[in-house]
C-alpha cells in the first residue's frame, strides 16, 4: 500500500517534536451490500474505503490525524499536523521497520467478491419467501447481505510493520408482522469472519421462519408487567447484558480514568462465584476475532473474571501506558478514521453446570428474556438498559405467555453479583459495537443464566 | 472546487455510454480536542473526501463510491455502479433534472472560525473541564470536555445540467461531569453549537453541566404508577429524534411507519405543531439544497394536531403524486433516501413554570437512557430508563432515579396538554420546547 522507506520517513517526521511513539494505519477496503425489500432487490452498492491515520503519543496524550490521500506530500503533511500538536525535544531519532508476516487463523475458502451477485440475490429471495409463507401477518421483510474485504497495514516507531487481510460476511434480516395497525419485528443477523462459504452453510428457510415466528409471537403478546422480577436470560445474544453492563467498564478506556466501577478491583470478588467471563479474539472465523489487533499485536484469549474474581482488563497500547500494564491485544478501531482504543472481541460468560429447565422451575413469577435486543450503558455509573426482543412470562415454574415491550434495567456491577445459576448451553452471537473508536464487529455470548432480580420496564396490562 | 475531477468523471461516463447519472462529492475537514486533567487527552484532525455515483440504467439504479481519487478508481466505480444496476428488480422512473435555487439568503459559512489559532481552541477545551471542577467540590471529574469544529463542502452534479455546491462550518463544545454525593454518582452534560468562536460561553456550558449533575444527587426511588410527565426540552427533542423516521415518506411507502395512511387525520393534541425547516436560521441542519440538489424549504408536518405532510425526496413524492419537500438525504457512501433537516416542535405560549402549575404532582424527565434499545420506531413503543424530579405546583421538589418511563410515541403526542416557550435544538438538529404530557406509565 505504501513503500517502507516512505513509512519510515513519515513516522520520523510525526515523532520529530518529542513524541514517544508514532504509528501509521493504512487501509484499502472493498465493501458491497445488497438489500431486498418489498420482495425485490432494491439496492446494491459497492465502494472502496481508502486512507491512512497517523497517531503519535506524547506521554499519555494521543494525537491523531487522517487523510484519504496517500501520496508522499499528503502523508508528510499529516505527519507535520500531528507533530505540531505538541512540542518538545526529539526522543526518537531513527525508525527501522522489520516486516513480519501475519499467521492467518481465519481461513477463507470462497472470496465473497468472486461469487456471482445472482447467487447472493437468490439467497435473499429464499429468506424472504420463507418468512412470508410462514405467516400471512408478515407485512414486510427487509434483508441485507453485506461483505467486507479489509486490507490493512500497520507500522510504528518500535519497528513493527505488518499487513493483514480480513473478510466479513453477514446477513441482516428482519420481518415485520402487522395486525390492526400494530407492528412487531423479528430480527436475526448471522455473520462471520470468513468467506462466502459461511453464507452457503446457512439455511435460508430457517432464517426466514425464525424472523417470521418471532415477529408474529410478539404481535400476539401482551405488554410485559413492570417491576422487579427474577429473570432468565437466553443464551447467545443474551450475552449483550454482559457486554454492555460489564464489558465496557472493563476496557482501559474507562478503567484508566478511574471512572469505571471496576477500577482498582483486580484480584477482588466482583461477581457471583458461578461467573467466569472471557474475551477471546482467537476463535477461528468468529465474528469478533482477528489475527492481530489494530495496533499490530497478536490477538489473545483474555480471562476477565474467574469464579467471580476480576483477573484482567482489556488493554490497548495507550491504556497500558496509563495503567502500567501490558497490552492484551485489545486495541481496535472501525477504520483509518479512528484512533484505536481498548475494545471487546468475542466476550462471553463461560458455561456452567446448571440446566435451563431447573432455572425455569425455580421461578414462581418472572420473565424469560429469550432473545435480547440492543442495549446501552451510561459510562461512569454502569447503569444499563436493554430491550427484550422476545420475552415470556414465567409462572409457577413454567414458561407461559409471550410478553412484549419489556426492557431490563439495572447496574452492571450489581447485576453480576445477582447471577445465581449458569447453564451448560454456551452459544455465541454477532453484533456491532459502537464506541470511541467507531463501530466494530464484536461477538457476544453466554449460556442461559438466571438473575435473581432485575427491574423490568414494561407496561401494566391495560 | 473540484471542477477538474468532475470533468474527468463526466468524460468517463460518456466513454462508457452511461447517459443518466449524478455525482456527489463531500469533503470534510475537522478538528476535535479532548481535555482530561488539564492535559490534552485526544487531538484528532481530519481531511476527508469521498465521491459517490448513482447510475440510472433504464428504470434501474446502481450505486458505487470511492475514497481513492484517481482515474482508475473513478472508472472502477462507474463500472461497479453499472453492474449493481443490473441486479436491481425494483423498477422506478427517476427523472433527473436541474433545479432552481432558493430565494432566501442563508448564512451557513463563517470564515472567522477558520482563523482561530489552535492555542485558543485548546484553552477553551481546558476551561470546559476546569469550570465545572471549580464550580462545586462535589464535581469529582469531567470525563468529557471536548471542543470540535468542522468545515463541510458538498458538490452535486448530474447529467441534466445540475451543478451546485455549498460550504458550511460550525463548532461544538461539550462538557460531561460526574458529581459525587452520598452513596451515588450522578452525571450531567451540556452541549453548545456555535458558528462564531467568540459566542461560545464556556462558563455557561461548564456550569450548566455541573449543576445538572448536582441537582440529581440524593435521588430517591419512586413508586410505580401513572403520572403527569414534563419532558425537559432536551429530552423532548431526544424523543422526537428517536421517532423522526415515522415522518419519512420512504418508511411510509415501505410499510415501516406507524403514520401510514394517517395523512389529514388528527394524530396529536391540537396544540402540537411539528415542522421540518431546512432554512431555519438557528439550525445547524440548514442548507440551500438537499441530497438531490432540490431547493430547501420549510414543511409543516403536524399542524394543530393534524398530520399535514410527510418528508419527501423527488422519488417518494412521485410515488405519492406530490412534490418533494427537499428532504433527500445522500452521503457519498449511501443511496438517495429521506431524512430531516432541522425538525422541531413549534414553541407554545406557556412558561416552563406554568407547566408545573398545571400539573401538580408531576414528574419531570431530565435524562433518558437506552434510546436505541428501549424504543421501537416501527411500533412507536418505548420503555426507557430515566432520571428526573418529583414536582409540585412551584417546580422541582426532589430528584428521582431507577425508574422507567413507558408508553407509545403517538399516544404520547395525543396527551401533550401544554407546550412551553423554551425551544432549543440539539446537536443532531432536532428540537423541542418543554412538554407536559397528561399521563405516562412510570415503574420504579
């Protein structure tokens, strides 16, 4: 993408006013999206993302600038911009890059851009057909196929020089069921860090039926009750609770500032004993996995919490400098337009020994949050709120009626102490996580878990 | 600007026998400075450019974009767009044309802002942190003290002779504070948008953010039930922003809006007026033309409670046999869609104080969380965790926390019984005065 000699020149220039570290991240990516709506292919768009970001670190200060123009003149110009943000004596007097090959653990069999668009179109039509045939209450089906081929280059003044290629494919589907002016949605978004063979491994009828059934079930549901209840949270995407409520607070971005509830808690019991949580970037072809992080470090499997005790944070370069800790390979960013920061990869609660049936049987009156929707957390306080996409009442130890419009509200630090049962059915799911360094693919996951008490925001039955 | 590049693009399109097309170029130069503990924690400068094409191949439309500016990428982009048009199954008549310019003069570019030295901007960001900290010793940290500015340039040209461009700039200043009380931390924030650097009032920004956090200290829980609710203007604007897509004609035509089939019906209390105004002087969504080059205008969406119009681009307008409202959205990476410019509730004639008088025992909402998970813009349902105050006829009595507020956006509009005169637009160009809603479900 850029000649080695030019990179060395640019890094040296960027660091010329006393920076301790300078880094360049360049990217040349291809994106493609095809959307089906109203049972027709409505939109098809392709694009090239292209540019470079230069970061310098002075002590704990991060200066960052980016451009689309990768010519020598432009890159030197950007290097000058970052160098001028601070001024001091030159610390780095030479840069000697050593190119290192990256070992690819995420095998790609079928390059997505090489697959005929007609095959992708046919796949979308099959999902649409199944969803609509499943129920005549389905008013709309919206499905998008997306593929990304991302080629990146990372080099820094410590001599690191690596290139990597990442392929992502995803189906994002939702169905809307409508009756008497009311609408409810069903959602499923499978994705993978691999080639088109992942899409070929999916059953389009199963996807169509899934989104259709979820929408119709919710359409026929009453509003959820409000109040405090024991809640069983479903596996796979249910892990969004941990991602939002605890994961973000374990990133050095918030820990280093002391604004996280988990600051200064390493080695301490922060969760119920049945909770072990892991952030793992090494699972082959998993959505949130990488070979190297976006600072060029090999990705890792990081145990965050073991039997309730806090073992590690998720650490990037800058967070590591601030806290005096080694990077865990957690520096991630959306694109060349963002400076990297500590982010999650595939974050999940490890499997336990309990059975889902025993969990349900242990509850007299509660909620089964089978499928979670999206969520968010307030930094600093750890207060979270997330929607239940598909929920049910639990009455006298049995799952009874579906309920809609529920959200789970609480505080991260509080809720992980209230997890009383962890099942043996761990599954992972795919999401997009938005934070300071942009929107990135992140895996979430967990087995079924029982939380003894959560505030359920719903509406009393009218 | 960029006339040379556009000439090349037109030549390439001709060479490929593409006869109907349009291009959008957007360039963005921005700066943001974030201060923490009186040091620059983050400094980001960008110089970004992108180019998108729409090719109209008979009745089929294909898109592509590039951020790489050379002849090979331009040619590749046109080829991809043409290929994309071939798989489209949705046939639509798209008539490209040249549009007239707006008559009204709008000022959206302020050259003074470009002359401010970086040093002054750094100092401002420092003040955004130091002012809240010295305001009250219970303010323990300012995790976000940020100054930023940007200049945006847009150029649109099509095969029928349209060739328009504009430049706009602005600055924002933001403070987010944490205050510590007994057994709890509370946060408060304030964001200011300005065209002129000299008009940025760091004292007001910092002190407002701090006071908002302090006011919530000592918050109690509240019993579940139905209460009259006052939405602070910021939170009312957030609600409108979350549900704004219901006004999109595109969503309506796709069957994804709860306002489908409701034109000319009374959908809100007759005091409610909502408009979209791309020419609004105080707005930062103000611009001379939209993503298709169509001239900007002011559109009444809800007038005295009656749904008067959706927001349209020329494609949705044609389907609905009406005129575009100048609400075409288009980024170089995306397709032509529909989006708001400055969308807001018109202000009413009540003072904020009157709202308290009208509804003794009301709850005022000053913070909402979980908008993207707790709101369903398709059904209109919302269930949000909130913070606020228990109020009586004289105003706020004490702060409350750990509760959710739930309902449906349309039923809420019907229950708006009073509107204050304190209209403000937020940084996403949505606005509202404070609203009194007769009754909503609160669960503690």
